[in-house]
C-alpha cells in the first residue's frame, strides 16, 4: 500500500483541495518552463556572439592570473548586451557589450561571480521561485538574496582595490543605474536595477575591509550556534566543593556567542598593551559572571587560526569554580622575544583562603594576609596590523608577605654567570599596567596596608572591565631581581657589583643616574632613554654558601605615557662587573634562559633561552 503523504488525485478533481493542488503543480511547471525557455533563448543569443581574441583577451587573462581567479570557457561580444555578465553553468561565458572599452574593475566583478559560483546560486534561487510561485513574500526575499549577492561581490572587489580605484568602481556602478536588471536565470550582471545600485553605492561609501580571518570567524559562529543542540549544563561531581557562577546555571545563548565573535573580529588588538589588556581581563571575567566578556577578551587577542580552540576552551570552561583571581591583571618583565614579538608575565591575585583560623598559616594580627598569584608567561606577536597573545607557561604560588612585599620572583628572561666563586643571576622584572590599574584591587585584604608609592602604580580607582584593544600602558615601574651566591669557602667582603643593561638597538641608552630610570630623548646625543631598565650598583658581604636575593627598584611613571615600546621593553642583556676587595674587577659572562616566576624554565621555539 502506498505510504502517507500527498498523492496525485486518482481521477478528475473532486474537491477544492484537489483543484488547488493541480493549479499549484501547473504553476510550478509553467514557471519552470518559462525560466528554462528564457535561459535557452539567452544561451542561443550568446552563441551568436563574436569571440574576443588578441589584446582584449590577453588583458582579461592577465587580470585573472594576477587576482588568482578562474577564466570563463568563452569570452564573446554581443551587440544586444548592455553591460558585461557571466552566463552558463557547464561552459560559463563572459559576455561583453560590442565595442565596450575594457574596464578591469567590471571584469574583476564578473570573474568573482565565477569564482564563488554565483551562477549556481542563481539557478537554486530560480528553483525555489518555481516551488513558491504563489508566495509573493518569498519572491521579495529571493530578490533581496540576489541583491545581497551583488553587494557581497562589490565587497570582494573593493577589498582587492585601493584608493582612487574604489571611487572609480563606484562611478562604474553609477553609470549602470539606468540599466534594466537582468532576471534571466543562470546569468550574473553588475546592473541589478536603479534602486539596488543606489544601495550598493551607499555601501561603497561605508566600505570597511573585513578583518583577516573573517571566514574562520564565520565558521566559529556556525559552530557556536550549533552548540545549543548538543551542549548541556555542566554538573559538579557528587561531594565536590565548588561554587558555580549564576550565569553557568542557565543555557548558553548561541546568538550572543555569534554576536560576541563578530564584535571581537571587528575590534582586534592593535597594540601590545591592548592585546595584554584583553588577555588579562579575559581571565578576570571567568569568575565574575561575565562569560561573554570572557569570550570577547580571549578572541580579541587570539590568532585567527586558534579561534576554534578558543571557542572550545570557553565552552568547556563555563562550569569551573567561581573562587577565581579577583585582582588583576598586572604585566611584568616585558622583553623582546628576539624577533618582532615580546615575552611578558601576566599576573592575577586573590586572598589565600583558609578552612578555619586554626590553620597554622593563619596570619597573626599584625602580619599581612597571604596572597596567592596566578601567572601566565605569554608571547605577544604581530599578526598583520594586530597583536595576538599565546600562553607559554602557567605558574601559581603564595606570597606569604602579602601584596606589597618585595616579591622575589623571576621575570621571563634571566641572565646567569659565575666568576671568582661568585654566581650571579639577573632578571628583568619591570611592571606595567593598563587603564586605571588592576581590577578589584580593594578586594585584597592586604590592600589596606598600601602606601603612597604603590598607590601610584596600583590606583584604587576601578578600571573599566571592558577590554581596551587600542590602549597604551598607563604605568611603569622599573625593577630587577638580583641573586648572588658565594660558592667559595671564604667570606667575601667588600663585594661590589655593577650591572649595566645593554640593548641591540644602538639608539637606546640607560637614562638618568644609577638606580633610576630616564624618560626622555637626550637633546645632545639623540639617544633614547629607557624607562624599563637602569644601572645597578651595590656592596655586599657574602659568607661561604650564603645566597642573597634582592628585588631592586628603579624609577616609575604613570598617566599619559608614550606609545613607543622602547620605553617599556627590557634590555637584550646585561654587563656585570664584580669588584673584589675594592681592587680587583672581574667581568662575568652571562647566559640567558627563559624562566617562570618561581625560577622554573620553559622553552620557546625549541630553545631554552635567547640565542
């Protein structure tokens, strides 16, 4: 027996529904016949065209090679053609008006139609018109689809043109405003009616190049919109002590994910500080119900090819515990990576939590509250006109002496060497911030013990939680970590050390005096004076086997700082001289290595240190 579904009436129509079905089918056939007949008629007329040869064909072939676009099977001239167009699916042809002065921009438009198979799309729309011949609203939609294809082709043309050529392209469109739109299926043309041409010219005036990687963004948007079909809400394991954000208890809104991805693609980080700011605020927003702000921050500074992984990480991350890093970000040790990029440490902080005041680590009344830190050692790299951030290592530990203790933590690059039984380590640890400083600084208990100097570097005014992709650094505080060990069996005193920072760029010199930074161009030497590093001198006494660590601070500045990165990037090395017994001076050769704040190491491009 035949299955359920619409069936052809077995005899003559007996009801109004039978008649309606027959009329609908007849309409489909008639419209299909009409469109096919029009396409056949157009094909026959094109066959009668004059093939284009010689210099004109060579010019079109050269344009196709230059733009890496496919060539049509045939190029013909027809007397009846008003504007150039592409026709045909199996054997596409480019039709030019007879005697038309060749315009590369118009030909480029038609070749792009060919590349993106817009003729096929036109036939698909025609088939839908036949099936929905009785629905004028859908015909209106199909007209809009055709106009949108032309507008998208305009966008693709403009992305391949520059300056005055774009304005010339708009004038070409304007000249076609009076041409009648071609509605024959299987043909594309720049002329699609006066009203549509007017809208396209207005779009050209508002033209903005799509960011690089927009196709990948579109793919991520499609993936995000599909998540709601397969993703559930994460549930903590039984007995697990965790606090879940309120926003994680509701289902993700795919349309907000798509909107966030588009917003991020249009506001990618244009400065090193902007990329670090977005990265740092992404970690902050993980724990303040800002799941879409978190996604926005991460994607603003992510390489375009990493967007699928970023989206997947964000989706998996929505169920994590909410006791997060409530203060930050702070950036530390900005140093060249040896190429066009930089290494940096990104810090976040939070008060240490205790189950009860019986914990032996519970601070006494006058002691600072211990502070935990999380540090990502990252690489900031250029990506065309933008900057991206890549995590290289992750470190976390407790600062027992509180927020304002002299944190004896290593920077991302440490130089070490030994001479006369004295080993030395130097690590660039200059601190920078963006905006108004770290977010939620007042949430730290130890913040109550602030003093004026730290308040300059870490102002209490709240920073906007939105990422600042175009920002510059708003504060800088130069410092180095100095470690010395007496490996001999005798006391060394007096032991004087002189550490001079050096740069590969001969224009950069140490500013100011010993133990202080400068912040200006020298009027006589024309040498750039760095704010990030300073010359250090100190006198010590070292017992046999004794190790000392000093966090040595230089100068600082905050406010409207320069956008020149040379103010903030640490040196490419140090020259260290030891003076023993006030007489003998010895130079210590230093070897650099990549380090995490706890003194651990990581590799970069397979290397353990700068080469």
